[in-house]
C-alpha cells in the first residue's frame, strides 16, 4: 500500500475563486473511518462538477477531492464485514461531498457505506453504471413496483442524453417498455434509438402555458431527471394511475402544480433517494444491475478518461454538453 496517492484537489483562492489540480496526498490525511479502499474506477456526476467549482451547497470545506462514486479493493479494514482484498462499491452518502471522494486513488469510509461488488459485475462495469445507473435502476424499480407495466406504455424519460437519462432508456428497454426520450440534443436521435428509445422528441414539446390543471393523457409513467416546470407538465399529462419517478432539479427545485393529477387521475409522484437509500434496497438494486438488469449498451453510453483529463469533462458537464457517462480510470 502506498503512503501517498494522486487526487484531484479543489482549492479556494484568496479572491474566492476555485482552482483544480492533480496533487499528491497522504493516506494519513484521509478521514478516520473504518475501511481504506484503493480506488480503481470512479465516474463523473453533475454533483461532482458542482463540488469541483466550489458550490457550498454540496461541499463546505476546501481543499477537497470530489467524486461521489468509487469502486476498488479494500486495503485496510477495522470492520469485521470487510477484509483486505475485497472488491467493493461506494456511492453517495457523504462521499465526495464533505468526505474525500473517488477522484483520488484512495478513500477511507465507514463500513455502512460499502456494498460488496456483486457477482456478475466487474469494478469497471460498476462505475460505468455508478450513481447514475443506480438512480436510473431505482427509478425503474419504483415504476414497476407501483404497477407500471410494459403494456401500459409509453414511458417518458427526460434529460435522456445525460447519464441517468441514457441508462434509464437502456434499462426501460431491457424491461420491454415503449420509451419516449425527451432531449434538447436532437442530433443524438440515433444514439437514443440505439439504447432502445421508440421515439425521440424535443424537450420543448413537454411544455404548457395554458394553466389548465389537467392536460391530455400521454404517459403511462415517466422518469424525470430535470424537475421544475417540466415535472409539473409531466404530472398533468400522466395517465390514470400512472407513476412519475423524479430525481433531478436542473430546471429548478420548486414544483408549482395542482392537486388534480393526484385526486382525479390517481397519479403517483415518487422521489428517488439514491443518496441515502437504505442498504437492503441498495444491495437489491445493485444485484439487479449485475444480473437481469445489466445493460448491454454500457460501452455505447460511457467514455473513459484518466484523472488528468477530468478538468475538461467537468467543464463540459456544467455547460450541458455531456452525452452519456464519463468513466474515470484511476489505475492509469
């Protein structure tokens, strides 16, 4: 085990700006938790990009290493459930927010945050999925558990070219749903169809300024990654007894809607709490992703970068230019 390791470090300057650089860090400087993990792979999420630009709603103290995802091998453990050499996954909780995260070659975390790598997944594949894949799968699980079935199609996916959206399309297709993918990137039609979308529409088609409390029934269900005014319209367009699973707030954290979709059509709005999902459900979702719900299109969805290439990718995701997911290889 090395005494020092490479990590992306975000630092606050005297004038209040934030700079990112690759630095050597000491293992001894990591938090005093139970399990030390040598990180092989991570992935880039929007929350990581916010942390990397000094967003105090995500990260309070700097210098800091972002990365809400990590997969690797246990190097040391004082927790009896984990031994040196175990292959493990850590996503969400406080990793990469106020605890040094997966954009470093080592992390030290509580045992309660760790999922043993399930049979059927490699460490690399687990981070091709990462928090985005877990969130998408959790959303599909919500839809199916609440009675949405393939014959009730179509199901809408918003923000469909992003990491969560792309994997949601792939997972819904794997579960035989008819999928309508909404995006602002209409040049990515072929990409979305290759993942299983039956139809690709511009996101502007999910809009309404009529003020009517109910709109024409269009969706048997939806997985919404953007929130805000679009979520309001989706709720008003959802069919009787349909379910909308929501996980994002790019268009805003406020929801202005009426009670009528809920009391006249029996629509259900279900939040996807991937950050603090309880461990029994967390393990269940990862087991599904390792077996029946393992997408065959991961190589199409993901592109790989090294730690020293992350800076450009962070700028790209903040500018809304990312398509699919970015896998971060920390072994190189």
